[in-house]
């Protein structure tokens, strides 16, 4: 299983939010690209990056920072946040981002997902499914829909998606452990590769995720920044 250190960008800084609330922000670094390089130095094989400004506004806001990351890292980077049209998506992939994550647009614009899959293939296009109480949340988690997360995953599978990032919003940034039953239900029900996000804070959390068939990775954020978990320990647990 892979571990993805998270680098969330807001106002040009590396931050973490609590349950996606943009007014509950903690700043951890003034240099997100430098933070990504530090995770690489500590052994990260991937970095998970979110343009929070883009997620809230629907328009990419941190392209230059992301460009700097791509140019200065030797490990791959996956990116989400504000990628809602073909031009933006293509631009990031051509910039050197290894994989992009389509969130809100997966619900609003099926044609975009299909076009991206046809042009770039399923290894470079991930759908991000963010859920609160099992229902899909969009636009930076500000709007909760009536669409069930599993139903959306199954629709994406029909389109040709192979991999999703599944986030339980209630667990994000609160260090209370991932929602194992929900993640297991998603993995088993959708039959897709799942990258789990939200709540990972201990070695036991990683061990529990590793045991779920179909879960190929875990995104770890606040636990690393708060020193609850070292990246070295997380990587060892993921590799068993």
C-alpha cells in the first residue's frame, strides 16, 4: 500500500483544514513546494496536492507553486482542486502532474470525465469522491448532494474510471481514525482501486486500511504535520 503525504495549498501556503472548513485553517509552512520536497527527502514515493483555493473558487489559483513542485520533485505528484474543464486538466497533465483528481466535475460533467479518459487514459485520471454521511459533497465540500457516494463510484466505473480517492469528510483533519466500514463498503461495492483519505493518524489505522482488499493507498496529512506519526513509520506500516 502507498502512503501519500498531503500538501494542501491555500493563499500560497501549506495548510490543513478541519473537516474541509475554510475558516478552520492551520498554517504549517509558507513554502508548499519546499514541504513537498521534504516529504520526498523522508522517503515519500508520491505526493498528494490539493489547490484549496481552486476547490472553493472553481478556478486554479496556485499553478505557479504546482509548477515549481513538479520541476523540483523526482517523485510523481497527484493533484486535485478546481479542475473542472478540459483546458485546465490538460494543462496540468502537460505541465508534468502525473495524475489529476476530478471531484465536483465528476458529478456535474460526465462528458469531461469521458474525454479525459479517452485522451489520457485511466492511469492519469482519478475521480475524487468526498462524502458526508454517505452522500457526495462538492465545491470544496461546501455543498452536500443527495447522491450516494457508492452510486457515483459505480457510474464512474461504467465510464472507465479505475481509481478513486475516497474521503470521509467527518474524519478529515480531526485525527479520529478513518471510517473503516465506509471505506470497506466502498471498495467492495465499487470494485475500484481506492485511495483512502480522512482521519489516518496511527500505525494501527494504516494496518487496518492495508487489510481491506482494493485499498491501494492512504493519504496522510495532519498526523504528519502534528508529529503524531512519522512518514518513516507510516511507510513501514504500509509495506507490512
